[in-house]
């Protein structure tokens, strides 16, 4: 998360000393920022010329550094632990929560899976209807995110936590799938982050969003169906008839497909309900079923709730954490 506030001039020298800040200048302006020491505290601190304090930190890493000495965020981290870590930060910096603004924060959950996370990531399609894209900054299907354009304030990200840690030379538990919601361009009072209603709302919104993670689902076709028909059926069942037609028309206008191909698509779509739909059945994939089960289980542990919110996937509607 990123916390911003003003600090009294008299408070700056103690903060500089306590957090090993370096004195810097830019265009003649004096400011202070974290040295390499900040990497060992999961915290980057800046104090500008106008006494503006900015704290960028991982509460998860900060908590585990204090409790176990390990700078790690691959394990379980509950909302109560997050609240405790945030209280420590408020105390250490002598912050007044009502005078602080949170401009960026992430909410995430680590899911221990039965097989490599890449098997799940490569099969994801969308989250709450928003398409997931391969992140070009990582190996293919190690991370997927929803659109990250400039003005989007909420981004959903799923990635291979074990792979990420190992790439940085850290050894963690195998097969950890990480799901994460990123909130950018925010302006929330830090005091609100301690409010039970805000916490509960945040937890439930996280579950609702990630319960909407959509996977590729196998399609069973009746005997005699051609491969070309199966491909069209798969696209319609994934996109819906209207979007399938919109996409086909766009491809035809862009000359990506021929007129004959577009006409075949259009006729198939118009006959979908009356002639074709009954020949195809979409089933849940093993990845979808395991993900749903682990989401319910780990969310209950992290949130402290005994049961997942109403609307959990059918195969896990009875799943509780006791």
C-alpha cells in the first residue's frame, strides 16, 4: 500500500535516523528517501521538501519480518494480521490516521494448489467479465492481468507466486497460485482502513470478484459433429451469440476472414438455439473445480469467516472452514 501525509518539521530528523533515510537533492530541492536498507524492511519512505511523507510498503512482508525474521509474502496472511501490521506502522511513524490518505493498495490471497499454477493460469479467460491478458513482462502464462490502461483504477491479477519467488532466489512452498486485486488512484482515509465495516466490505468484494474467475471449459459434442462446427460452438458458448457475431463482423471488415467464412459464421449463430445448441454440452474443468474449492477454503481462513459469501460456486456451496 501507499500512505501519504504531512509531518511536522521537528519529526523529520528522528524519522531520517530511525529509517536510515538518505539526504538527496533534485533541482536544488532537498528531500529524504530510503537507502538500500529499506529493501530489508519491505518499506520505501520518502519525505519531500514540503514535509510530505510517503510510505510504500508490503504489510505482508513487514508482518512476517517482525514475527519470523523472514521477508516473505508467500504464505497465509489474515486480515487481522494485516490490521496488526498497519497498527505497527502507525505507531512507528507516529501517524494520525484521520490525516493520512491511502492512494494505492493491494488485496491478495495465496492458494496452495495440487499442481503447477501455470496449469490454472493458462486456462483462465476472464474475471467478472473482464478479459485476462498474458503479461508480456513475464514468461508466458506465469501471470495474467485484466486491462492495465492508464485510467483504470482496479486491476485483477493472477500469477505463479512460487515461480516469482524462485526467480528472485527465494525458496517457498511449491505450487502457490496468487490472486490479487490492485486499487490505483485512490484517496481513502487511513482511519477507514481500521473500520470493521470497510474491512468486511473489502473482504467480500474480493471474494465476489475472484469467485467470478472464468476458466476454459471442455465441450462435449454429439456424434457426427464436425471439427469446424465444434470450433464455432466453443466460441459461441464462451462469448455468447451477440459478441460472437460482433467479433466475426469486425474480423470480416478488417479482412481477417473471407466473406464466405463470415456468412458461414453468421448462419451458424442465427441457427444456434434452434438447431445446434442441443448438440453441445459444456462441463467444468478440473482446474475450475479445484480453484473454487481452494478459494472458499483459504478465503475463510484469511477473513476469519466460517462460510464463504452467498454466491460461491455451486460445487463449493457447502464448503466451510471449521
